[in-house]
């Protein structure tokens, strides 16, 4: 346990942020899983803007790296294309 007042405060802040980050990360993973479960083509094409927005928000909040976000968007956009 920390003994300095500032260290105690930092510990409280870290715990609150950890909970929020975990919630955001879980939400993103659930969204990605549901998107990957869609059929390729029209169903995925209709949902792509929503999932791309979720990915961008996660990158902006620091939940995932911005290049990871770009890679995810790229891979998921292939699902929306029909052969």
C-alpha cells in the first residue's frame, strides 16, 4: 500500500481507469465478434460503418493502437465486398 497521499490518489485513479478500459475493450470485442458472424455481402455492408466507427472510437480512447484499428478496418472491409 502506498503511504504518500499522491500515490494513494494515483492508485484510485488507476483502478477507475482500468475498469472503464476493460469495459470498453469488452464492448469492442463483442461488436467485432457479432460483425464477423454476419454473412458476407449485404448484411455486412450495412453494418460496416457502425463497426468502423466503434473501432475508431476505441483507437481514439487508447483502447487499441491506431495502426491496429486500421488493420481491423481493412480486414473487415473485405468482408463487405462481394466476389
